[in-house]
C-alpha cells in the first residue's frame, strides 16, 4: 500500500473541516485542566474555528513549568498510562502525559512516518536513542506496528551500535544528527563498505538541528537515505512532521493531528508562506495533555502545500534552530547552523565542534581533527574556515582544530548536543 493512513490523502478542504471539528473538542478537553481553566473561561467555543485561531491565547513553556507537575493534565491522573519529559531543559522539567489512546495515536503517527520514508515489514530497525524519559523511544513501537524486527539498543556508544548494525544486518535506524554523524565518522575510520559490511538503507534523524552538508556525510559514509523528522515532547514527541522522498528538504506536518502557525517571535503576529518565524502548534487529538497555540521556540518557514500525494498536509522547512540557540554577537544573530554548514565541507575534520563565546564578544570555534592530521594542514584549515565563517556571518571567528578530548570538555557525549557555550555571563 502507498499510504499508511487514508487521512494522508485528504484534501485541504477535508483537512480544514476535520480540524474545525477536532479544535472544538480540544478546547473542551483543555478547559478541564488547571492550566486552561482560567485562560479559556471567556471563550465561546461555538465561535472558534481554524480561521479564528488567533483569537485564542498562546501557551508557553514557562506556563507548563509553572503548573508542574500535573497542572496541564486534562484527565484524572488514574487515566494516565505514561509520563515522558522533554530533554535538555533547565530547572523544572516539562512533562508530557499519555492515556492509552494517546499512546496508540502516537505509535500510529510514528508508523506513518516510517512508512512514508520507505520502511516496510521485515526491515530490521535499530533505535539508538535513550529509552528513558526521552520521547525518541516511541519509534520502536511505530516500527513494531509496521512489522519490523526491532533492536532497542538504547544509549550505547557509536562503536557498540555500529557493531550491532553490522552483525544483525540492520536496515533502518533512528538517531539524533550528532550521533548519526558519529556513526558515519566511525564507518569511515573502520573502512566499512556499504552493501558489503552494512545492510543499512534508511535512517530517520531528528531532535536536533542539522544541515544538508551533515546529511551528505551521513548518507555517503553509511550508504543510506537519511530523512529528517520533527516533534517535541510537549505535543507528544516525534510524529508531528516527516520528510518524504517526494519532498526532500521539506517536511509534511500531519494536519489531521496538529494545527500549525508560524508567527513573528517578537510581536506574535501571524506570518505568511516563506517567512521565517516561530512554529506554534495546537494538538487536535491528545486526551491527557491538549495544548492550544503552544509556542515551540523552533524557527521554521511555511512552504505551502503538496499539490500531489498529500494535498491537505502543509509543508515546512527543516527547523533552523531554537530561539534560545541563537545568540547575539556584536548585534549579529549567530546560529550553530552557520558554523556547521562550513565545517561539514571538510573531510579532514570529524563532525564535532563547539562554539565558545567569551568576554568582549570573542568567538572561538573548536573543531575536532581526524587522527594523524598534520600540523601544517591543521593551520591551513583554521585559516580557511575562519575566512569562510567571516564571509558567511560577517563576524571574526578564532578557529582552532583540536583533538577530541578538547571538545568533550564542552559537548555532552549523551543526549542532545549543545553546540554553543556562552561564557560571557559566567
């Protein structure tokens, strides 16, 4: 079958009709929670529809933290079957809750994602992410729904994961971009030949920003097609959007489950197609923790609609980064993406780097060298990368090519990778 769900084929009008129905149900459910009881007190549900979504208030991460732990729950606690948490947060964690039905809907969305990129029954699927509170574990259950053989490897290092992929003849894996790059780098170091030493063909990659240059390194080294996906714990985890073979470089948002907007992060005003702004999500099917106009902090562009196979599901760009990933240096906005696009061009370097900001807005970029890189080549690369970064960002950057132990002082080896270390206020 071509599609996992018949809802993928819905027209824009059919999607809007469905969203209007589900939006009213979502508001009724949300009003039962402490979080929304007051926020929605004066909302006339009969007068709410997709076109008037801006009449509803935003929801923020700070509000979720304020109502920790159970203030966002819209069902009795006894009806909750699982609790997850967003990764990489500071202070109080942001929890997300699931009823039995929420879990089934979530797993089905993840199966839809995998099916859309070409995963089929009999594929051997390895999950490389942690199986604790991180929502990335959900992909195991999506793969099982399809009929895959699942290898729930969890949080092991790249050496063990790659060895398992070779020995078990894994065909599909799920990983963060930073971990997929480590696998690619190791495959090159071990001189593995795709098709002979590895049976991999597909990967679903996400939970961090990455670039087309990163994708090329991953695909070339592992002999795969790597697809981006998007989600966040607060709205249920991955399963919000997926890149497909028909639209590489863009992602389909599953509009039968999520209503999206892109807004100006400073004014809150809605933005049009092609304008870069903050992604806002309203969940349409969640029972335990419905969210209305949730400000994700993720920067994307609306890219219109698919005129062919999935006409009712909007397309968005890869997310550029989070609002809190961007830092201002001498009045210029700097994203890790700006640095990664340059670094990934150089095969002499490992795909590992960190941006360190120090007093007086000095920028230092540490990049990890491959083993045995000559000193004069290191110096050449430092000068070349600094020039390219100056051209790209208009900022003077001090580049240092270093050994791996230097990077590990700043970059976590587990979980999501933080690429910017701001020491200006420390």
